[in-house]
């Protein structure tokens, strides 16, 4: 079989009819075997989260947001098919009715399980619309459902891939499709358990989905299509002057993703590194530009500081009530609770009688439950809505320019990385 290329199109690349047409132009520009992984369109995931959380808070359906999401997709359909498409209209009606019905019977199911059941509809809706459009322009392809291919455990919202079963599925069910067509479409972000329960791989997990398919298919390379020119040294939302990396080693990309570089999902790199599969980050707005190449090279080109901002951070400080020391047993128990609530620690600091951690702000009710479980043994203090600033390959000049006039709560430095937790 000829080489297979894996490409991932994020929500911004398919957020309108024109954007979807642009995707088809990119695909038609080269004749090669492609598996493309597609995210939910635009802000669909956010809207579905809003609908879910409103139901859990109020025990009723947020029909305003539901209609907003449905109308958004219908508008894309209307622009892709000016003469109308009754099949897709009926599909949307049935799908959003199904979302409502699943919510109404979900009261006694765990929140994380229902989250995966509801939020995964974004990818399923988007790929159905795109597949139908590709049919209309005679772009031959196969549409497959990732929840039937990527096998996971039942750790809902952060499911772990079962690699052996997943590879068997991909080899048996996807590889043969390329003998009939050079294009396969699937969803990012989602998987499924052996009991046919739908799972998700973590927020923004479509990049990881692409890496899973690439690893199992021994892909030639992976391309992630973004609205920026490549991997930048800072987020354009925060910095006017950003610079693009031309080439980055896997190890450095893993570090940047770990610290929160939003352009790469943290789990994406390792499967690719294990098989030396290059990763390209390119702009769907300028597809002929080189972008950034991530591979087994020895150094970053050009070498410069990277700036990463993570907003909506919580600082939780823990003090033993009996004024004993913070020792390994305390930390082990505390970590077990963080794991129970699915909290990923972004920064930690401990002294003899305190232990402080910084993490993405979680729902108030979950935070209160965590504090309640800690309270019998510990006194707790916390602050919400902080910003974590990370400077990778920092210089003193870079720090002084960025941190001046900031109220710093915690500061940490290693040889290559400086982090500052500051008040907004």
C-alpha cells in the first residue's frame, strides 16, 4: 500500500461553509492517501458544555443555547447547499432531539459519563455535514466513526487508549478502505469502550486522536492545520510580535505542550516520537507556506524564548491542622484526591507546614467537594482566577519585560524554565 498521511482540521478550520470549502481545496491540491481527523465546528463543544451544565444546575433544558447550536449548523448547511438538503435538515432535527432525550434520562448517571455522551455530538454532527458536502462535489471518501475504532477504558472525559485493541481495529477496518479511495474521514476527541459507551480523550484531544491513527497506520507524517503560520513563540492573543519556529525537537514540543502551549495537545507528541513520525503545524489560510516541523532534530530553530499564558488558574494551599510537617504520606493522600477529581497540577510548591498547588479552575461545586474531603485533616486557603506565566528558555531581559508591574504570588525557576503565578 502507498504511504498514508494523517491530517487534523480543528474547529476554526471548519467553522463556516467557506472554511469547509477551503478544506476541500487543500485536499484536492494533492493526490495522496489521507486520513483526516476533524474537530467539532467552531464553538460547538462550548455550546454543548453550556447545555449540559445548565441541565445539571437547573434540571431543565437550555433551549436558547440548543437552538443557537442547531441554527449554527443549519446555517452552514444552507450555505453549502443553496438548494437545500432535506437529509441533513432531518439529521439535525433528530440529533438535537436525541441530545434532549439523553439529558432527560441522565439524572442518575455520573456527570463525566453524560459529558462524553453529549459533548461528543459536536464531532459527529460536523463530520456528517462535511461528508455530505464532499459527496456533493464528488470527492470520494469513507466516513468512519472513531468511537467504533479507538478503544478506551471507561475513564470518562480523560479516557486512556487501549493501544492493542485500537491498532487491531485500525488495521482491520481502515487500511482496507484505502484500496477503494484515497480519503478517510473521522472524528477527533472521541473513542469508545468495549460496552459501546462513548468516551472523550480530554479537552482539545483531536490532536491526540491524529497521533493515535498515525501511530497505528505507520503514517508518513501528521499535519495539524491551524489559523496561525506554525508553532509560534507566543500566543498572538497576548503578544503583538510573535515569531515562528521552523523546526523543533520532539522533546521541546513535549515541554511546550506540558506547560500549556495551546497549539499542541500534551499527549500528541510521544506516539509520533516513538515511531519517528514528523509533525507539521501549518496554516489552513496559507497552505503552501512551510509551517513548523517537529521531529527528531537536535535543536530548536531559531532558538528564542517561548511565552505561555494559562488563565483561570486556582491556587490551593493546604496546611496540616495539627501543625505537623508536610511529609510523603500527606502528599500521597492529597494526590489521590486530586486524581479522584481529575485535577492536573500545573505548578506545585511545598514548605515544612504547607503544600500549594496551581491548577485549571474547576466548577465551584467540585472545588467545594474537594475542600470538604481535605478539611478534616487540613486547613485550606485558595484563590481563583489567577494567571500562570511560563517562559521557556528564559532570559533575564525576557522576565523583566514581562513581569514588571505584576503582583507575583509564586515564582519558580529551573535551568530552562521560569514560571510566575500572578493576579490578573
